[in-house]
C-alpha cells in the first residue's frame, strides 16, 4: 500500500492481516490431505478514523485483531464453522458473556463466486448453527461481496448489544491470489478461505468488558487478585511470607501500604475493586491461616494459607471465581486449638 497523509504526517499503514496468511499458504503446493490449515495471529492493523470520531477504546486508529484464517475443502466447512462456534462460546463465557444475538448474512446483489459455491457455503454455515443449537436470524443479502458470514453480538450487563465475533467465508482472496490444492483426482482446485475473529478488536472488546463489569473484572484477569490487610505492622512479616507464596503461585498480590486502620484498608480495597481481601491478625499468624473476603460473594471463611493460595491459583487456571473451585473447605476456627 502507498503512503498516505493524515493531518500533515505521512503513514505507511497495514489495513489487514489476511494477505499475509494467503502468502504463507502459497509458499508451498498443498494437498487435500493437508487441509484444513489453520493460522492465527494477534496482528495490529490501522484505519483512518477522523479525529472527531475517535472514542476511548471503542474507535481508534490502530488496533489489534485476533485474526485467524482457515483454508479447507468445501465438505469440511460445516465442521470447521462448528469448531469456531464452540471456541467462541468457550472464550466469551469465560469473560462472563453468555447471551448473544446471532445473524447469518447471505449473498448480496453484487458478489464474486458461483451460485453453487455460495449455496454450499451458506448451507454449511446454516448447518453449523443448527448443530450448535443457537437461534439465529437471517439477513438476506447482507453478506460480504466475497462470501456469506455469521456475526455475533454480545449482550452486556445492562442489556446493550455489541458487535463482537465474526466468521466469514471468502471466495475472493483464493481467486485473486490463485490459491490451489491438489485434489484426490489430481486436479488443481480452489480451497475455501474462512476469516474468523472472536474478539474482533482486542481494544474494543476490553472497552466493552470494562463497561459491562464497571471495572469489577473477573478474578482471573483482575489487575490485583489478592490484597493482604495486616491488622498491625507486627503481622507484616507473615504477610510477606504469604505474598511470596502467592506470587510464586502466579497470583497478582500485594500488601496494603499501611498507615491506616483495618476498616480504612477494607474500605479502600472495596473502592479499588480488589477481588479478594485477606485480613491478617494474631489468630491468622499463630495458626498460619488466611481469612478471606470476596467482592463477588462476601466472606469466604478462614483457610489454611497454603490451601487458600492453591485455591486461588486453581481459580485463575480454570477462569472462575475462588468460591467456585471445589475441594477447599473453610476451617472451623472454633474447633481449632489456640
């Protein structure tokens, strides 16, 4: 692409990732036995958005796409689309998005590709959605000129819909770049190319996530997952020991800066939306325990500190909240010897 001038400065911009994956495909002669081929990247791309339209993370000039491309045989298309739908659901639900509006867009008036390939591709997308069990609408004529597509909008905490994931068949780029594979018959045939992006724009997705959660992020991606609140500075050495163990387990943890009462520490922790607060007093130090409170569900109880750290590490590993991890029970403090 040629340089372009934007507000008095010259830029050399990459508008999309797709042609680069196409060139990787063309790097070798492909056999039908190799297909499907799947390549993915987090690629930065650029759009010229006018200054007055720029808005936070939602509308920017440079953004990152979770771009992936699948090159497959026509008969593989439905299974590939279903696999992408499964992956999309798995990822979006981990961020707390479980309600979607799904739209299948079909051939527009001006399009490339034969009627036969359009019918096969549209049928494959319809079949995949039916097998997935998702309700979907049909936007007649709303597809891209190069192929039919599935668009997924996610519903946030207050009911707003946001365009997010997209899965698009492409007959144009394989034709423009003369992509081929050797079929079982020995013929040279053209593969189907599928574009898929689950987040779309990473920046925009996290803008939506922050809006939906009001900054109260899920435990597994929270900036600070655990804050230790010592009742007095006498208990800071134990806090340091717990902190070292938490960081060794991969948790993002810290000790309160000190110089304020316990009630003030708790108030500040709640204001800063810290996922889990651990009060450290005399009993916790003597019995090597942690008394935990979660922003999501309130008091979790008192736990052996090593078990508590293991519980929170497991929550991060499985992308759930600490109280949703099975197998770690709170200690009955009253029954413990002093």
